[in-house]
């Protein structure tokens, strides 16, 4: 069995897969460091976990109680948000890999340190268990330099300031789901609280709407999406760097436009602000789609995934209405399963040993 771990700043999620990639169980601990909850399947109970190690121990105990002994585990596999320019494929966790992930912390300070905390928690709880990592940026490593380079002085780009792209595990799983029926030029949209799109040509990413960070591109639940750098500097002058980061990442997007980051609530709310937020979301998704289509030299099909992409036919239809000038395109709805893709990566690496 493969234990997939996704560690965030104040939560840790796990999913258990068998060798055939069937999901056996899912669980999470929320509000690490405070008064949170442990959820396994449909069961939920209060839990105060002091740190990631304590949260993971509680999850492992819950899995055992549910009939999934840790002695049956063959590996743990982790989502790591940022692999930088060097970590572009799944890997076995070694001290060198840990050092390389740590070196990327400055590129993803809100994510990578917590991903590393999940790896450390497994190492503490199950020191003999092999661990693997999959990187959310890796799928976009095939983007050409013309798509990833910022027009900055060389001294600045040498610091790693470039476009990376994210949601790669979602897109990789989406490509896998098509099998041999994969369209040659596929416009893929991952729409959820975090939202992006990807130009996929011949099964490879050639452009992403996200850039140096997950902030860029489409408007999201609480993130601005694309914003002029001078506007960011103005915010920093007014509020300071840390507060500006909070505004851009946590207080903007649909929440700022419509009063909530929940798309379903916006669609059910009959106010000018809610209608504008939905219109804005669809308009800018289509605007960025045009850029991705140029990167592919055309488009053969469109695929939607993510919570909004999978569940809101109204949003899919409104985005496609903006793209109607392209003619009738096949539209696919694909269930996102990043955890299964991470387990698939680990099984593939284990088969090579």
C-alpha cells in the first residue's frame, strides 16, 4: 500500500492506495497547532495536534483502527509544490533530495517548508519506510525558454526568477486519463480555489498561466491572478511587503470582487457584485485561454478539471461561450486526482529498483 501525504501550513491530508491504484482510505487533520479536527472517511472528531508529527501519528492510528495496518505500507509519497529548475521528475527521498527541496524554499516559502515537515514526520514515525516525492512544477519543465523567461537583467534571472507553472500533478493525471485518445492540442483548465490553465501539445506542457508563483494568471478564490508589477509596488508602499503578500494571496480574487471565495455561493447570489465576480472569472479564463492556444498553434479540444471545473456546468458553458469563435470544440470533464498521480509516480519508481 502507498500512503500519499500532502502537508500544508496548518493541515495534513493522507490517502491510501493499493498496488492497483484503488483508493482505500482518505483522511486529514486540520488546524495543526490549534483546536482542529481529524477526519477519516465520513468520520470526524476533535483533535488538537501540536505539530505535523503529532497530526500524522493520529492519522496513522486512525488508519490502523479502520483496518489498514502500517505494516502493510510499502512506501510513502509526498506532494512537493516547488522543485525549481532542477527537480523535474519524481524522486526517491535521500539527503541530497531533501537538500535540493530545501534550496527551493525561497521559491515557495508558503508551501515547501510544510511539505518537508510531512517528510520529516513520516521519517520519525516510520523510519524504515521508503519515501518518494512528486513535484507540482515538474510537468511544466517541458515549457520552452521563450515561455518561461522574464525579460529581466541576467543577474535577476540567475536567482531563479522565471515562470515555473503549477498544478502540474493535476495536469499530468489528466493526460494519463486520456490514454491513447489524448488530443494533440489540448487546452486544460484546472478551476478551483486555485485556478490555472495549461497548453498541452502532444502530451507535454508548452505553456502555463501561472508564473514564478501560483499567484499569476487566472483570478482565483482569494488570489488576484495577473496584476501589474507597479500596482504591487504601490500596495507595498502603502502596506509593507508582508501585508501586501497577504492582500494578494488571501484577500483578493473572488472574495474581493464578490464577497466570497466560494463559486457555488456566488452563482446562487443575486447581487451585482456576485454577478460581476462570476463574469470576471469566466472572461479572464477565456482571455488566458487565447494565449495558451497561441502557444500550441491552435486547439483540438478543451478539458476542465478541479472543483469548479468538474462541478459547474454553468462556468464551463460561459467560458466556452467566450471561445465560440473557434468553432465547436470537444469538451471533456476530468475528475482531478493528484493523490493518485503521486501514488502512480511512486509505484513507477519502485518498479525500477
